[in-house]
């Protein structure tokens, strides 16, 4: 039976019983009212009429006014005859009263009339007692029925109060317990309700859902275990050290390489707080420090000095951090290759510098008129040889500088230097190419600039590189601006051109080694100048930056700490 049907039947039955109780109560009250009305109207009024006629009869003695009173009450009595025998007595009173009017002095007629009236009073007194008994019995019967119905209502109400909440609450409690079990991933929970109503259907649907979840959980569990085993195998065979932490920085796992580097067994420290392990382990302490992330570490491993790049990866789920993976990437082979490349470049650059210088000297001698004249075509060839020799010398110089930077053999002569000396030396170096392209050089140099702590030659080289690039990327007859000012205890040098500019997506890599903006690949260059400039400035405690907008030109700048 449906819950709605149960509730409808229960409340409907209660409504019918209450309705019957109300109807019976109203009927009993109306019956008592009618009985009382009948006593008052029929019997009591007759007693009043008879007593009035007896009183008028005693006072009549020929007085016509009492005759009229007697006649009026007799008339009313004739209209109010209700009891057996009352009609004959009333007719007798009427006949005798008619005879009395003809013989007023006849006392026997008065006695006869008085007896008849007393007879009528007796009939009505008897009726009053009888009707009163009937009313009492009616009231008692109504009271009995009302008590029975009231008791029945109390019993039904008590039954509903006790049972109805349980009919609804018991299935709800069972369903709530089942849902809690599902939340706790106990998919074996089942609900057994032997009810053919909505709760029964809900229990069946719940059991089907739990069964499907149980099947899904068991099928996924095997797959998850397999995937976990496969991932652990992959992690363990990797050449990189991997350390897994949870969101509270407790150690989850270490692969074989990480265990070897750290010198600890992964099973012994699994589940322990990583900073506690770091108290007694130098490498773990370095990994736990914020400045130990995204840097290279030199570790003695495999009986040699090895290099590892430390990288920390946050593991997130729906934006919430649930763990961290620290990767110690083995970059020793790259260091070895890079060192070999640097040595090769340094050797080749050094060996090339001497013959290139000889070629340049030979070209200059060919241009000397004292050794003989040359025609115009030969002059162009000699000019080309000079330009190519200059370009090769510049490239070999940059390669030598780069090899010094990579090997850490760069030698800086940091001392207080005049900013104007740096500016003037750079301008002098580019004066020839500025005149060739008819470039206007604007100078916005703040007066009384303080001295800076720098290597004059290398700083002038950086500023010369910026100016050379600005001239190279400016139109003939264009303009470049050289600015220098003191800002917050540092002197800033800026070179601004009004050429094509650089797209924003290329700016982050503009100082990378060998990187050249795709739009500028046709121009001559090695892609090392800006890299060397950045290394020179940062080695002196300075900063390098670039700002550019396509179509509006570029601004390259650096700053150095000032003295005092």
C-alpha cells in the first residue's frame, strides 16, 4: 500500500469518526431540546390554563369578567390538548361551563367542572414526569454513545500518534544509515524494507546503486593497483631522483635514485615528516629550503662529481594542493658536453683570432697607396675583406667572452668609474656606423651623475652593443636616444630606438644564448651579444631589461650600483 494511501485512509477514517461524533452530539442535543420544549409548551401551559380557570371559577359568582377569563383559558386549552383522556375532560368542562352560564347558582356544576380540571392537571402532571424520564434516558443514552465514540477517537488518535511517525521515520533512518555507509565507501551496505510503498521502491533503488558502486569499486581497485605498480616501476627505473610528499610534507615515496643520493631507505622514512628528516640529512635539508628549488646542485655520486637540477612540482586537484613532487634531474652528461663544447669554442676562437688578424692586416696593407695603386673593383674587394674580418673578429671575441662566462674564468676589474666616461667610450665606438646611416643620436644625460662600481671596459662594451643594435634596427636618417640617470641608489643606462620593435612573445627569450628574433634572422649576428651583455652586467651586481612595442621601437637598459 502506498504511503499516500495509508495517510489518506487514516486521516479519512478519523474524519468520518469525528463527523459521526459531531452529528450524534447535535442530534442528542436537539432531542433533549425538543423534549424540554414539549414539556413547556404542551403540559406546563395546560397546567397554567387549568389553574386560571379554577381561580376564575372560584371568583365568578355572577361576575361576567371572570366568565370571560374562564372562556379565554378554556379556548386556549381546547387548542393545547396533547395527552390521552385530556380531550374528554376538556369537553366535559366545556359542557358544564355552558350549563353553568345558564344556572350560575348551581354549585354542583362548579364541583363537576373543578373535578374535570383537576383531572386534566393530573394527566399533564403525569405526562411531565413521563417526558422528564424520557429526557433523562435520552441524555443517558447520548452520554453513553458519546463516551464510546470519544474513547474510540482517543484510541485511534493514540494509535496514529504512536505508529504513524514510525511508519515514516524507520525507513528514513535506514536510508540515512545506508547513505552514510556509501559516503564512507562501504558499498556492501544494503537496505531491507518489506514495504510495498515509496520507501520500499527507494530501498530497492538504493540497493541497485550500492551494488553497481560495489562492482565499480572492485573493478577499479584492481586497475588502480595495476597502474600503481606500473607507475612505481617506471619511477624506480628513471635516472632522475624523485621524492613524493603529501600536502603536510610527509614523505610518500623515494625512488631508487633518490634513495641512493640521499642515503636513506625509502621504506624506513615513508610516512615521516620531511623537515624532521632534513635535520640530520644535508641533501634533504637543501631540498626542503625554498632557495633549493629550481637550481643546480653538485653532488658526489657514482664516484664522481655529478650535477642535478632540482625542480619542485605542486600536485593539485581541483585547484587544491594535495602534494608535492621533487625531481632531481641528472644533468651531468649535459655539463660534460657543455664543458667540452666550451673548451672547443675557446680553443677554436683563440686559434682563429690570429689568422683573422693577419688577414685584416693584409687587407689594410693592400689599401696602402705606398705599396701600389688599386682600381675601384679591387678597392671594393679589399673593403669586403676588411668588413668580413671585422665581423669574424667580433664573433670570435664574443665566443671567447662566452667561454669565459661559462667556465667562470671571467675577470672583472670593478672600481669607481665615471658614467660619462662609459657613455663617451660607447659613443666613440659606434660613431662611424651612426654617420654611415645618418642616424641622429640624442643624449639625455642627467648632470652630476655619481660614480658607479663597474668594470669600465666590459660596461662600455655592453652599452656599445645596445647602441650597435639600435643603429642596426633603425631606418637611414632615423633617431636613437641614449639616457642615463640616477634612480634609487643605482644609475640606469637606456638606449631607445624607433624601429620595428619586438613582439611581446619574443621578449622573454631575448637574452637567451644564440636566440635571434625570427624577424631579424636576415641581419648579421651570432645571437650571443645580448647574452654576454646580460652576464657582464649581472656579474657586476646590475640588472638588464628590455621594453618593446611593435611599430614603436625598443628600449634596452641596465643599471649598476652607484658609489656612496
